[in-house]
């Protein structure tokens, strides 16, 4: 076997056996190559082709002097003697592929059944050439001491010493090591993409920190991550480290409650600190025989409520230590009456349809009306109070008065004696909706306000009839006007007494009346220093109106579809300050099935999401800590209160923490509380409590840094900088910040001497690649070819995406499909989850001309077909024999009756599975087929996702690292 993957590409010693650690305590033996022989076992009814095994057998036979296939038999280049069925690798490359399949993870390094990670590559941790004494045994022990396990088990092993002894590090005083700092050389041990799948450094709490031995006592990283998992005791240490201290908060892990298993405290007995108003949690201390508790935030002693140990429903005492809030860091309380300023508001959706010629001709009106019609059963309405309203917009406002359903049609006896319903209309029981047109846009009056917002339950049939007829009402509309700003004001006036969501579906630039916008994009400005002006709000209405909406509990979501300039930068201010979101579908047309299906699927999921209403979010912390800055889509109502008219399920928020006073405790706590009304009319408080150890050591701070959380923080900061100071300033600030971190580490922790290397902690090894990926992201990339609307939409994504999706948007996933391992694309026997191939670094060096690759940034997927791809692969995957017959561009894969097609489709679908990553998302990525020798613009677009390659104005990863090293050495 030739040199292993690590040595081939990164110059590492070849002693590494290619296996990832399944158990930190026991390193498994390297697996033997697949034996020659019959094909692999059957999966289901179809025989599974052993492509990977064939690749090894044929290649090794050729290398060993066996009978190789004739040259060119599979369409492979002549030099690829012994090529497998798909053109595959030479013997050298096959060996590398075998090692690669094991290197990232013996199985897909993704999500396991518990929501944790199945396996961890030991790349960048002890055993990767870092200067650690003691040989292989010491290195294995080093990793074992780090205690990597599934995320679900992490807190049990590291945070709950009641059940299992904590590692030695956590049993020493605060000045001792927490997470061991492992310096690695970024130059001699290059970054591998599998490192991005590593969990955050474990939180090493002292023994008996929590009042119960629950494995869920500390907050899971799925909900709250800290940029550093050991907090400096004073601000000077934090300032010296140059690392940010911030929380990345994602209060919900799913669009629906049933998929987000958070315990609910139903008895309305809520104990809070009298002084700081923190909620009782697993890290308080009970005193005076359990009659009082000491707050872990401000140290005040509080009385335990009399009903705390009593179940009023059963009239029996209960075991306090089984209460959810003492065992779970994430819990939801049903709020009593005093938490309500007014009766819980109903769920209200007011749809603002653009019915101009552009919207009608692209099929937007018909598709959106049909999707709402098909989704009426999915809209939350358990309490029967959900209300819907509809306004159509062109150069006038069109209100729709939807009547309540009439009584069911009378029944008569048929000839056979059976009841026969007399069908007096095409939708029995439904009343005719009347349209009221208002052309006065300066002060639009509200005709029949009582009939414009109607209950979904009692007007269901009338709503269905209206949605069926809506597209036909405007089928011949030739108007190109859009008074969407005036429509927003009218909609606000209509729903502000209740609050709710305004859902804008628009294909036009608002060009009439309030909020009028001009065409301001100039291609000569793109890529220049003046480009930043295009991201400023062009009309102050969109900011001032957003603040007004927030005060009245009105949220705005924008679905934008224009093929022309639409000023996403201005329009996105409405969602930004009202807890909404901006969805952008450039060049959308319902005539393309892929476009129609994508929007219909996303819009239906959006309507089904169990959002919160009239919500506020506040973060409290141990004395000495203060929340200093807030990032995300909401309105900052006061110094520490974030207001959300509607609280979405698919966004995350960043809160920066300042250290004002010296921290005296060994452990600090930060508690996030979200007070909201559920869409079913129940007032609730979701509480998330995170405990972190403190330290006086800079090494502990760096050793505990979470690269994913750090990246999320700097992503939000970069968006803020881009909007305020322009794209150049944002890119420069990112490079300067990374240089500053590397310089600080070199000076303070690496002794100032690195030779020709570039040292950084193992836990932060992915940061240089992620920073480069962010600088090259469509939102920030230096280019004169990116329309400002596309950029503005990407900036919205960078400031709202949950961490797993944000990392993929910054550093996309690349999978090799033509030679994927046997277990890829089929369900794992233990978890039943589809196994993904090992991810590859984003470099064209990983491509072979006969390969088939999937590039996926979570928003768009590219299926790359090499120029020398053999006919058999084309037949199996696409059902064509010649590359020229391929349908390139936006498409979907055909469903063919062969095993390999099923596996490829399974990988494409699994790569879109955001739910298994612990996030709620309604996004359905488009799939584009790209031929290497095909359409140049499509090929160039796909190549922009290869972050490690050199692009027109940007460096390759090697140049980036060399440039960083020069700056650090200065």
C-alpha cells in the first residue's frame, strides 16, 4: 500500500493507522482492505454493487502484476492502468482513497442517534505530531483524558462527577489546567475538514457543582455555546487573550415542539431570585433544611415556595429532586397570570401578495395561493383562534373581506333513500369573498376591518374558495406598479391591535407611495469602495416602520422573488428589527418545477412552524458579568432586553459578555430566558442555564476556546462592519483579527519562537480555513460580478443561520461520490441514518477528471461531473450514455432502478438533513448539475465554493497561510 492520505497530502508521518477513535480509551485496529470476491451483501431487494471493493481489487491486482483491464476499457485516461469501473484511481490513488475513507472517520463523522458525533478524527489533537513527550501511549492517554464522547454524554462525564469521576484536571483548584492546551503547527500539520465536526472542548466543572447528578444539568451546545469554555477571572486576562467572550444562543432545536424534547414544568410554581430575577436551576444551593436557596448569580438567599414539593393535581407531596428545573439546564415553565400584560394573543398571519404583472407572469400568485391552501391543516391552530387576512398589492391596495362559513348545505333524500347533499356552490358552506380596492395610498382607509382578519376555523371553507379563485382574479393584470410600503402601513393598522405576522410575497421593487425605492445598482460600483453604499437603507421608512411594528408586536417576513433589482438591502430591515427573516429567490419562475417545489416546500414548512409570539429575551449572569452587545434579528428595547414580536425557530443570536469585576467564584453561570406566548395561546418561559469554570490562566482560556462559536461571533461582527463601513473594511478586520489571535498565541503561549511554523491550539485549528471561507463567502467576497441583492441576502444568512448551517455556508461540504465507501449512501445498521462519505477539503486538487462530486453549502448543491466520467457512471446516475446528453443547471436527479443511483440520491438528500444536526430549518437547497467541460459560468459558480483554491481577487489557502505567517512573524 502506498503512502497514507495524511502523508500524501499533509506531510505527516505515516505511522497513523487511518482509524478515528471510536472510544477514547481504546484505539481500534486498522481495518484490512476489502477482500476480493463476490459483491457485497444485498440491501433491500436490489443487489448492491461493491464499487469501492472493486476499485481496490482491480487497482491492487494491477499493481501486484495481476491481469489489469485493457487500457481505455472504462473511458479512463490511458495512464490509469487498473482503473475501476468508474474510471477510478491508480493503485497509488486507491490506497489513498482507502485511507481517506477511514481517515476522517471510519463511519461518517456526522450525527449519531443521540444527536452527538459518532467518531472523532484525532487530527490536530495529541498524536498528530504535536510536541508531546511520551510516545504513542502518552498520546492515546492524552486524548482519553480529553474525554471525547457523544455530545449527549459529554455533560455526564465532564459536568456531573456524581455519576462518574471527573477527569483529573477538574479536581484541582481554579489555577490548575481545565482543558489541556495542545499547540499544533498549522504549517506542518495542515487543516483537515473533518476537524470541523469535532464537538466543542468539554466544560470541566468541579465535582458536585450541580444539586442533582443529572447528565442534563448543564446546557447542551445544541442550545447555547460559549466562545470560551473557561472564563478568565478578570477583564485584563480576557483582553490579553484577544479572544471574544460571547454566547451563541439557539433557543429551539426544531420547528416543532414534538421534535424538540424539552421538559415542561406545568404546575406554574416558578421560583426566582428576589434581587436579580434569575430562575431556580441545577446550580443553586439549598440551605436551612431545604427551606431556602441561594442564588448562583447574585448570592441572595431566597425562600423556597410552599408549593414547591406539592402536586396540587394529585394532592400529594412530590420528590423535589425529580423536578425538571433541578435536573435540566433547558426547561420550559408554563407561566402564571402575572406574566401576562394582556390575554395571550392569537396567531395571526396577514399575507401581502404582490399581484403586479411580474408576480402573475412568473406564477408567484398562483403558487403561493396554492401552497397556503394546501398548508391550512399545517398552520398551528390547536386553540382554534388562528386568524388569516389577505391584501393584494399592485398600484392599488386590494382588501379581501372573507365571510364566515354559511351553514352546511341542506340534505335531501335520493332515489335510494340515501342522504344527498345539494351542492349549491362549488364549495358548499363557503361564502363569496368581496374585493375592496383602495387607490388612496397616502392615508389608506380600512374598509370593513371586522371582516379582513378572519378565524381559520369558522371561515375555513370561505378561505379555501378564495385561495382557489385568487390567481384568476389577477390573471390579466398588466400593472407594473407596487405600493408595498403603503400596503405594509395598512397591514400594520389592521393587525396592530392583536399583533402577528405580515408575510410579504413580492416580485417587484416598491415604486409607488410610502417607502418608494429607486433602482440604484450600478455595475460600475460593484467591486469598488463605493459598493458599501448599496447596503445602506435607501429609505428611512423601512427602519422607522420596523421599530413601530416591534412596539405593536407585529413581525414582518419577506419572501422576495424578483429577477430584477429589488433592493434587498433596504427591505431586509423590516425582518431585521421585528424578529423576522428575509428569503430571496432570484430569477424564480414557477414554470421550472425545481423552483416551484423549492418555494412550496419551504413556504409550507414556514407556515407550519410553531413560532412564539410577543416574546422577549434576556440573559442574566453571575455578578461581575454584563451583557454588552447583542446581534441578530430583533429590536434591542433596553440595555439588556431583546424584543421579538414573533420568535422564530430557525435562527440564532449572539450576545457579547463583558467582565466588569473580578470573578470570585470557581464557576460562573449565564442564564437565558425567553418569555413568549406559544402559537396555541399559552404563556411560557424557556430557560437555558450554562455553567462555566473560571480560570486565571491564559492557557486554559485558549485550550477551552470553541472554534465554531468564535466563528459565529466574528460572522455577526463582519456583517455589522460590512453594513457600517463597507466590504473592504469587513474583510480587513477579519484578517487583522486572525493575525492578532495568532500573534497573541505566539507571544504569550508559544514562547515567541516558532521557527518556520505557525502554532495555534488544537481546538482552534479550523479558524484560518473558516476565516478564509468567510472572506470568500458571497456576502463578503471581493468581486465585481455579484449583484447587490444577492450579497445583501447572503449577509442576512450570515447573521441568522444556526451554527451548524453557518459553518457549512462559510466552508461548504465536498463529497466524492464515484468512489465512496461501501457503507456510504445506505442506512447505518445502528442509527438507521444514511451514512455520508468522508468530507474532503475544498480544493480542486482533490478532484480527478473522471470523478463525480457533491459540493454543498447548505443553500445550494452542485453535482460536479468530470470531463472524463465513464459512460457506465452516467447511465447509473443520470440514465444517459453521453455527457453531452446531461441536463445541466438547476435540476433534480432521476429515480433509476439501480443501487448506485439510490445511494447518490440518498447522499444528496442526507446532506440536506438539517434536523439531524439539531437545528430547525425550512431551507431546501437547489441542486445544479455541472459538467467540467460544460457551461463556463455555471462551472465558475461551483468553483467559487472551493475555498482553498485561488480565485480572481483572493488567495489560495496555501497563500493565505503563508501570508498569515509573514504577518505574525513581523
